[in-house]
């Protein structure tokens, strides 16, 4: 199941996306906590800073990470709770990648023009 095949890549991407999402959540909590310093505090400066294009590209990466992590988590559930899940885990992984792409295309359609400033 592992050793350079689909299972190993699914495992690595699932762990990387999980760690990245945990780090994003930590950053998000710290950022939102700046609101407690009032209207003249650093929150508005950070908000303006986050509207630069590198952070918008990062937003795309966060969305892709969430969607992939969710679909791959469903694949893992199927592997754990069905008799056929392990047998078809490679096809299920390709399916989770395909569903991530299907969900990601409308997101790209909406967000990329905003990043490029043409929307």
C-alpha cells in the first residue's frame, strides 16, 4: 500500500495539509485577537497587509489544503470502515484529487481575478 505508491503520497499530503492548516489556524487566532486592542490597534494594519497578492495566493493554498484534507479524510474513513476500502485505496485517492480539482476550479475562477486586480 505504501512504498512510493498512492498510499504514501496520500499520507504525506494529508500530514502536510494538516500541519499547514493547524499553523494557519494559529495565525488566524492570533490575528483575530488583535481586535481586542481597539479600533486604533494593529488589527487594521494587519488586515491591509493581508490584502497583498502573496497572502491571497496563500488563501488559495489554504482553500486547497482544506478541501484536499477533507476529501482525503473521507477516503481514510472508507478505508477504515469498509471491507473494500484498502483494496481500492489508490482509486479513492485519485478520486479525492479529482474532487479537489472539481471544487478548486470555481474557487480559482472567483479568486484569481481578484488577485490580479481585474475583478
